[in-house]
C-alpha cells in the first residue's frame, strides 16, 4: 500500500521529504563527531571524519535540493564541495608524506619486500570492511560449493560462513595463498588453490556459485576469466561479478591498482552474454561514492581511499556502520542511475555444457 504523500501539521510528507531528513541527519553527524572528538581530547579539534561527513551529507542535501529544484540550497552545497574536498586533500597529503617517511625507513627490512602493491593491500585486515560486508551480502546464497576467483584476503569465506557447504579460494599470488592457508587452517570447509583466472583448471571440480569481486578489471583478457568461470559452473549455477563502473572516472587510483578499464553497464552485459551466460541482473551500486570519487580523481587529481574501511577508533567504527547501512540499502535498489561499481548476476543455462 502506497502511503505517500501524507500530511502532518500542514506539512506534506513524501519520499523526497524522508530522503531530505536522512540527508540532514548525515550532515548533522559531522557536528556530533566534532563534539565527541573535542570532548575526548579536552580541546576544540576538527577530525578528518568531520570533512568526510560534510562531503557525504553535502552530496545528499545537494541531491535533495536538485530534486526539489531549490536553487539556493543547490548553489550553496555546490560551492561548499570545494571546501570539503580541499580539506580532505590537505589531510591526505599530510598523511601521505608521513607514510612515505615511514615506508622509506622500514621497507629495506620488511618481510614483504618484493611484493606487489596489491598483495600488500590484500594482506591487511578486512574483517570490518563496510564495502566488502555489503558487497558479499548480494552474493546469491544457494548452498553447495562456491569458488572465489582472485580471493585475495579471503574474507568472503568469513562473511558467508554457513551459507555454503564448501569454499574454494583461488588466487594467482603464492604469497596470498600461503596466508589464506594459515588464516583458515582450522576450517575444514575451505580449500585454497593457486591459479590464474585467465587459464586456471578446476581439476574436474564444478561449482554452484562462482564469485569474481573486483577481479576482471585487473586482467588484460577479461573474456578469458569469464569463460573459465562459465566452464567450472554446474548447469544452472550462478556467477557473481563486481567491477568498477563509469569509464569517465578512470583515474589515478585505477592506474595504481592495475586496472585496465572501468565498465559501462552495456559493456559488462555484452561480455557476459558472449561467454554464454544468461543475465539475471546488472545494476549500478555505490551512488554515494560517485561525487567524492569524481572530486578527488578528476578535480584534485589525487587517488581516493575509504577513510574507515579498516576502523580502529570509536568514531571510525561508527561511521563504518553508517556507510555499511547505506550501501546495504543501495543493494536493494537495482535501478540507480549510476554508481562506482557494477554488480552482475548471471546464470549458466541448464542445457549448457
């Protein structure tokens, strides 16, 4: 039953009104965070999370203002974006300088010396990563056997524990595979396989679900990876793919991460069909991150990074949960006009071999 619009004390309440309230709540949280930080330190401080919340809340208020055709709020928030983004840039510049000094001091004695940047990133703790938690929540839970190609940190086996009988974690990196074996040495529902997604063999095994989360953009021949995924699926099995979207956003972070491309919805759909898949759904996800990403990559020309994907303090954990709830909500809306990520779920036909 549609309850919108309705009236309270003469005010008309509709869907956009509720969106506006949500935007104001997020925008208000910046002040709450600043107050908590100041009380904790006994002096007035402005943590970097204040600027991130300002930017996120500003984006939401901006969207609301555009929908309401309010020129005053639209212009005000648009101008404020540059201030929020500039402060984030200055913070990241300072952090980067400190990190470079620390790295120069320790890299010669580091046991990770000689590893790729991606291997070092995947070796970190992602157990509380808001993006991965919300991303893996979209994987179809069919039970049976799951193959995760390009498993990296292997957190999919933790987030989806109990939803599949067995997990096969595959990665091209010998270093990461060894870490996965140690990480899950007490789990008898997990096996680890070192394999290249473009040319791997499943040794006769077949799977009910194959996942490729943020993988196909890293390989020159993405069609070969999708083709291999098709061959190791049982008939009627499902492929879950996440990949960076919107080619015009291709920037510094993509290059540093070894991305060959970002995808359009049409392009990803066509590549799946070419390999024999039947499309169930392809949709954009993470609308929230589009504007901050654009500002950072295209205006400031600095790679963006999630400030709270590996939270350590109370504030960052709270913000982590807020963003997780938002992205989880977005995953239920398969008709967003854009997003940083494309999600695809495709089926191997029952009559396929």
